[in-house]
């Protein structure tokens, strides 16, 4: 689960290498955006925002080991990780 506080603008984005998850919306700033990689969903201030997730977004799992995430379009973020066995 990734939680962002959006800055004013047209999108927030989380990247991991060449993979990105992008939510496009007319943000005024301060909205809480939650991205759930397990369910491949998103919400803005608790309202379903799956329609705002761009078609090219990649919700694939993270590789084991150290991972660097990049964040754009936000003033703050929190990422939580829950290990799953496949």
C-alpha cells in the first residue's frame, strides 16, 4: 500500500525502475491518494479512482532485496510492504 499527499497538479506517480503507477486527476493539493498494488486499485480521499489510473501503469510485484521508489506530484508519502508467499 502506498499513500501519497498530492500536490496541486495533474498527476501523482510512483516509479520503480522503468515501471510506474500514475494517477491522473485535477489535484488542488492535499488530497490523500492510496495505491493498492495487491488489488491494482487506487482511491482519492477514500473515493474509488481506478478510472484515473493510466493504462500504462504497472502494478507488478517488487523484486526481493533493496528497492528504490521514486515519487512525483506529491508533498509526502508512506509506503508499506507486506511479504507474500507465492
